[in-house]
């Protein structure tokens, strides 16, 4: 039984083996880009929204609302970043119901890459909002003695994001495999339903924690609500 898509080679490109993790990641990116392009293809104020556009607007509105509740402001940059993280992870997890599809989030390399993006984004948002001096100052607060501990905390919490997401997806795969061996006709449907629910919850938790980490790095910065870039957020 293969529990990670890293071991499955789909094809070779220039002598480089493309495994199921990479291939399915590309597929998810294509699906999200294609669906977004189709929904917003004829986006004009004089055209009444259809059901797909309304659904997309509701999803974006919910993401904006969650960001505003955590940060206390409506930040377009966070909408782009954590919103994309959420949509990618939730799509990857929901597509597990498709026969033969191995979700890339079942690979530690994918979850580590997602966590690494958060690890890099936190100081980038912090420097952008506070300035490099103001952000670096947070590492020696309340005392310079806290410098190594703050650095370790920054790295460990991003690492925990990867382990948490990977562990939950993998544990679900192991339990499903065991139950399939016990009762192959009854448990598949039940496990699919449970897997979909777990996948949505894990995507939500990952995005929320990423928002919290970034918010803590920009907590004392001026609110971007006063900028032109944030005025047209739904």
C-alpha cells in the first residue's frame, strides 16, 4: 500500500521523473486558474452575476471576513496569500473523492513547501508593514535574551503547520486502508464523507494559523484600510 504520492511516477520530462505529487499539484493549479478565469471571463458591472460568480463572491467574502476578524482590518495582501493557501489545500483535499487521484497534501514535501511559504511570508509582511528595523526589533522583545527563543519559535510554528497537515491527511489514509480491509462495501462511503469534512477543516486551520502568524508580525503597523489598495476589497 502506497501512502504517499511521491513514490508514484506519472511520466518523465527531460530525464526528470514527475511523480504524482508534482503532477497533481500542477493539475490543481490548472483547475483553480481555469475555473477562476471562466467565472470572471465576462466580469462587467452591467452584467448580472450568475450562480458561479455569486458562489465565488461568497467564498471571497467569507475569506475576507475571517481575515478581518483576526487582524481587525481588511488587508488585500492577506486575502491573496492566505486565500490562495486555503483554496489550494481545500481543493487538493476535496479531489480525493476522484478515483485515482492522490492528493499532494498527503506528501510531506508539499506540506513542508506550504509551511515554508508561510515562514518566508511572515518576515516579508512584517518588514513591509513595520520596516526592517521595526520588524527585527520584535525578535529582541521584551529583552535581547529572547532573540534565540523568538527565532526558534518562528521556525517551529511553521514546521508544526507542515506536520499537522501531513499527519492528519496520512492518518486518514491509514484508517481508510484498515477499514477497507475489514468491511470493503460499507466503509468507503463513510470514509469519503469523513475525509471531505476533515480536508475542509484542515485547510481552514492552516489558513487561519498562517493569518494569525502574519497578523502578529504586523500587529502594530498602520492599518492598510486607509490605502487605496484596500478600498475595493469586498
